[in-house]
C-alpha cells in the first residue's frame, strides 16, 4: 500500500462518520505526517506500517471524536514547533468533557473550602466578639481570688 491508497482508505472509512471539515483536517494531518516522516529518512512503507490499518485508524478516530460522530466534544489545539519557524505546527487533542469535569471538581472544592473557612471565621468572630470579652474578666477575677487565698 502506498500513501495515496492509505489516505483514500482512511477517507472512505471516515466519510459520513465525521464532518467534512474534520475529514479534511484528518487527511491533511496524516498526509503531512507521512511526508514529514519520509523527509526524516524513513521509507514510505515503514511509515505506513507504523500507522497501521487505515480502517482501524478511522475507527479509533471516530471513537475518540465522541458518540455524536462529528467530534463536538474535542477541540484541536495548535502548538508552534520549536525553532521559531512559522510552520503549520503540531496538533494534539484535548477532551473537553474531561476538562469540564476537572473544572467542576475544582470549583466544588473551592466552594467547600470557602464554606469551611467561612464557618471557621465565624467561630473566631463569635469567640473574639462575645466569649473572650466575658471570659477575660472572669479569668482576672479568678486569678485575684487565687492570689488572695495564698
């Protein structure tokens, strides 16, 4: 199998399962990836062997895109390659459901700490406002009585 057959098979197995824009992005990515690996000195056969069966790759892509088939749960993020060159960059994926869940957990923990410290602050406020002013005179009187007993 050559690069053209690989990309064609990948497109065929993704058609109707991802959006047209996503299909174009995916095929462009794998085409660029294959070219990049060949430029690094690997043979086309070696690169395609590393990628595996386009049918299985397409199935994995569809599964990671979410159940709606159009990948609305993911966001593609671009990172500039090192070296300061203005190139296309590397792509990686972030599962937005995981980020939203993580954000909710952090917000809930913040709310718990806020309430906890609020209760502790209220306890200190009550102690210093009401208990301590009453307790100090009683403590002073107790100490005077103890001194007078000696």
